[in-house]
C-alpha cells in the first residue's frame, strides 16, 4: 500500500542529496567569483599613465577575449563548445546580446564615475542584483513557492549588501563629483539596468542546458565587438591606435586584469547555473569587498585617511558579509527547484531541445547520448597562441615603480588560489565542469 | 500531439526567437542603453 507517509525512495533521496550538493556548489562558485572579480582590479592599479578610460576598457576586453577562448579550450576542449551549439544554436544570439549589454554598461560606468564619483555611482549600478532577482522571478520561476524566509534572506541580503557596498564606495572614493550630477546618475542607473538585464540570457542559457564554458565563448564576441565599436566611435580610429601604441608598456597589466576577471566570471556563470541569478549575482557582487582588501592592504590606498574612513570600511565590510550570509543560507527548496524545472521544460519545448539533455545538464551531468569530449591539437594551438600573445606583451611591459606590500599580496594571492583550487576541484568532481 | 505540447512546433527557429519576450527585453534595454550613451557623449 502506498501512502503519503511512506519514506522516500532511494532515487528520491539521491535526487535531494544531489540537488543539495549542487546548491552548495553554486554558493561556493559565487564566493570564488567575488574573490577573483575583485582581484581583477589589482593589475589595473599598476597602470598610472594617462590613457583614456575607453582605451583601458578596450585593452581589458581584449585580454578577456583571449581568456574566454583559451580557458574553455584548456578545460573541456572546443569540441564540447561545438556540441553545445549544435544542441541549442539559438543561444548564440543570447550570448552575443549579453556581451553587447555588458560592453555598453561598462562604458556607462566610466561616464558615471567621471560625473558623480565612485561613491554615488557604485551603489546605483550595484542595484543590478535587485533587477536580476526581479527577472529571475518573472521569467524563470526563481523564488516561486520559496516561502517568506527565503524571500527575506535573498531580498534582504541583497539590500544589506547594497548598503554595505555604499559605505565601502564612500570610504574608497578619492574624488568628488566633477559636475553633471544628473547625467552621472542616469549613466549609473543605466549601467545597473543593463547589467541586471544581462542575467536574462545567462539564466536562459543554463536552464536550456548550455555549459557556462560554451556560453562565454560566444558572449565575448558581443563584448569585444561592441567595445571596439564604442571605442572607435567615440575616440576615432587613428587617435585610438595612437593611444594603444603609446600604452604598449601597460597593455600586459590591463590584459592580465581581464584574464583574472574571466576566471571570476566563469565562477559567476556556474553560480548563476546552480543557484540561479537571484542568489548567484548578489554572492558574486561581494567582489567590491575583495577589491577593497587589495586596495587597502597591498596598495596602501587609505593610508593617512581619518579614522572615520576605517570605520566606514569595517561597517561596510560587515554589512557585505551579513548580506552574503543571508543569501547563502537561503538556498532553493525542493518546491522552488521543481518550478525551475518547469521553466527549463518550457525552454526545451519551445526550441526543440532534447528533454533528457536539458534535465541532465541541469543536474550537472552529461546526457546519456553525449560523448566524452577531449582536447584536440587545435585546442592546444589556441591555448599556445593566447599564451604567446600574453608573453609578447609581458616582454613589453614596464614594471611599475610603486610601493607594494608584498606580504598581504602573497596572502591574498594564496587565498585566491586556494579558493580556485577548492572550487575547481568541487566543480570537476561533481559536474565535470558541466 | 506535438502542437498541443508545443504551440511553436511548426514555426522556424528565427520565428521562435523573434516571438520570445526573453529576446525583446534585452534588445530593448540594449537600444535604450545605446541611446543614453549617445545623449551623454
């Protein structure tokens, strides 16, 4: 006789345990993303010559482009990317669209910082996580049947993180507003809306089963294409080229910043996949805290500032950590995950993607009919070419003359590598990077 | 029964993309962002 009180079958118990593991993996990926995205600012701090923010962004995006092709080739091989695209070719459009959104948002942040300063601009564009929660709820069934406790954890956590980010931005700001305040506010809000909306393609891709490593390889075409168009459009081809030639000595540091950023972004993609955008994005927004740690302890940025600044930093950091903890402890319940699966099934039906493939990928597994991908000679050539470009620019790089604190730098770098090793091992062991 | 389960079963892939609200929301936001950028520059 069957009854509601019957103990769960072994398959159900396994399913629940697997789902819990994937949630933990998503949270770990979110933490690691925050650490690496924050560390990406460190190499750019070594650049002190006067090149335009547009050229800085373009060079970083070129570093990002190289990393976005070489890392997937190294981790899984491009045959896995090709297989993903054959299964869901429509997602290439969303990946390119997301890349374009990123580039426009990034350019708007440059203008916002110029017009209203970082301390006002940052909290405005950091609202992107709130918009991400809204789109996740509206389009992808996130936080449906989640209960008030999880709603409070996610929304409250994101709001507390925004408050903490505001305090940190005020503390780390070195410049006041330079005028055009209304224009700057619009630019910062615009960047927040663009970044918040960029998470629609992220979630759509992962609900349809696409591997994050495949998604980012196409994302980067939108990113580099739009950024190049904006840089040429606003600076002019000849002045831009002259600027790039003049910046030869710092190109490596900026490209390195882009490379580190890609590692953080890859973990952000896995967080968006396994805990959804409503939780993954606030977690990876803890990058500001890490950026500030590098700024204070390695570059001595707040040296000589009044004690009130340090109080703001401590207060802001505590709020950020509190928000991160609130989001991390609000993982999706079984009912909510069932609603995610409904959204995934809707995508599979609409675009004719095999249901078993979508279900397997959502579960962090390969579908039964998928082959085991391996790296070809072309993948190794791609990795070698990207590494070669980095080596060439490293040869041209000028070592900056600035006082760095080696001890804290080594400590932070060790923490980063440790987080990378733990998260990468957990992802490989649980999902084989699916 | 494919049409009951999937009302878009007979439409082409571009049609499915172009009738998807998940496509038009990011496109609209991107265009608005480009417009904002051109006003600001």
